[in-house]
C-alpha cells in the first residue's frame, strides 16, 4: 500500500512544485523580462521624438532660423504628448534648454558634471539618475544635434522610470491572475487522472495482491473500453484461467494419488499377509502374480504420466514421414491377437484401397491406434466385432475405430479426453485403466493439427474418428 500512496503523493508534489516554480519564474524572470521590454519599447518611442527634435527644432536654435519662443512652444507640446522632460545639452555638458524650467538658458545655466554621451554604450538610452541630476531613476534617451557636420549638442528626453514600473506591476498582476486560472483549470487534469488512471490502477494493484495471496476469485470491477479496461479484463481472464488450472491441478493430484494408492495398498496388503503367514505357502504363487500385475499397473501409469508430460502441442517433436496407414492399422491390430482370442473378439478391416499414404509421425500414430483399439477391446463384450476403417475426402484421411461395447454416457463424452477421467462404467468394468490413454491420444492428434471425435450410444457402442493429412506422394495427388 505504501508505494501506491507514495507514487500518488509524488505526483501531487510534482504538481505543486510545478505551480510554485511557475510562480517563481513569473515573479522573477518574467518580471525582469517584462520591465526590460517596456524600457526598450519606451526608449524606442522617445528616441523617435528626440530625433525629430534634434533635426527639426534644436538645429534651428543654433542657426536662428526660428524664434526661441516658437521652438519652446513646440517642445512643450512634445513634452506634454510624451510625458517626458526635454533637455537640450551642449556637447560640453551645459544645459541650454529644459521643458520643465523656462528660466534655463535665459537666466540660469546648469553644467552637468561628467556628462559623457558615450556612457550609453551601444544603446541610445540609459537608466539612472542621469549624473545625479535627479533624485529618482529616470529613462534618459539621447539624440545628437548635428550642424555643419559637427555634433553641437544633444537632445535628451527623460521619462520617469516609476511609470514603467507601475505598468510592469499591472502586467504582472495579469500574469498572476492568468497563472492562477491555469493552475485551477489544470487541477481538472489531476481530477481526471485520479478518476481515469489512478483509481483503476489502484484496483488492479489490489487485485494482483489478492492473486499473489491465492485469491483467484477476486474480480476487478472496471468497465471501460480503453487500455486500462482491456488490462483489467485480461487480468480477470488470467485469474479465471489460473483458477481453472489450480482446480485441474488439484483434480490431477487427487487422481494420481487415487490411482497410485489403490495398487500400492493391494501390494502392501498381500506382502504383509504373506510375511505374517496369513497366506499359506501353497497360495503365494497366486498372490505374487497379483502383486506382479499391480506393479505392472504402476509401471504403466508411471510411463503414461511421463509420456503425457512430454506430449504438449507447442513442444512436442514430430518425426513426420510418409507411410501407409492401412499397413500400420493391420500391424497394430495383429499385436492384440492374444487378447482378442481370449475374449473371442474379431477385427473387421474396411480399408480404403490397397495402400493409403499419410504424412504424419508413424510412431505416435501407432500409439494412437494402440490406445483406441485397447479401449475398444477393454469395453467390448465377448463374441463381438471391432471395425477398423479408413476413408478419404479431398486431402484428408479419416481413421475410425468402432466397437459394439457398453458405450459412453452423453454427459461423459466431453470429458473422456481429460487426464485421469474415467466414467463410472469404466471403473466398474476395468480396474486397471489409468485414465490417460485418451488424453495422450488427444495430445498427439492436436500436435498434428488434426481432429479426433467420438460418437457413442450407451448399450450400442462407441466410434472414435481421427483425421490425418494425406501424403502428397500418393498417386493422383
């Protein structure tokens, strides 16, 4: 639980950190950038006015082409328009005119100590107290007055920097409001993330913990058509399949235990009886044969388990070849001659053509035929017939093993290929079956990517039909 809370807390902290960093940047970097931008824009506007004055009015003063009063009126009008103080300074730093003081240039004179127009550097303006002539900082824009190819003085426009600072603060207030609105709106993203992503992930994580604890019945209640919904559905399906697998595993172990316990109990009982003298010496041969049969049953069961463990569709190795399925059927049937003679069972072979070649693993198909014929004999009555038939359609060969035995109940027909499954009839009829023969048969046929089906009626008989691919070497193909 802790790591989930920490992850969400980290996301919240990152969100708050983003807001604080944004506020800090606006309050510092953006504030400075805005102020400098306003200074440059105002300086550019004032420089145009200063250039106009230096070319049109100030030069007229030096050449005395206009009356001083007329020039003064014009400059005072520009002063009012630009809200700035207009000075005309000689090249040696003497203040010749000030729009803020009519006495300058007539009655009073003012020398600006240390005046040096190159102090502006590559710019045409400076910010400061202008050589300590003002108490507060001002924006000062300089434009040279050229006459007879010489610089005779400068037009200087002074603008109160406090006005620019006030404008900057007003803009900053707008920035803060916009940032606040964006921050509030962005909280909707956090809410959407919590509802759409975090809560479903929390449910999924909780489910994985339940699965890890063995509770495979836990269901993730997320009904969405997006990736998270698909993930939840996949996990629910996985849990369902794991639950089925666990049930199958328990059933498998129970079946193995049952099938091993029965012969082991018999072996132990008979050996103890022989050891303590309960069974007389003259009867020991009989019971030793019983013990031998039980050990053979255990051996058969063990071999079947090993075979089934190695037979899986993905990993099974098939040694594919072309062979005559009719010949394999005849040879396999011949191996049951002794058993069939004892039960007076006959084989009826209905084979398609003299030869019928298929493309498959001959050894494993022999095992399939052996299992099916063995089952047919096991559940057939005496003096009955087992029909072995082959047929073909298009490129598919059909192999049928049909008996006239006790049959399989309808409710059991879907389960007979399950490992260790035995019908009640088979348990009563034959105690030696392992319940693995048909499971092995199914695995082998599936490994060939073919099908096997069963048709059965209780009291009438059972027919198993499986398919194989016809060999391309067969004549006429």
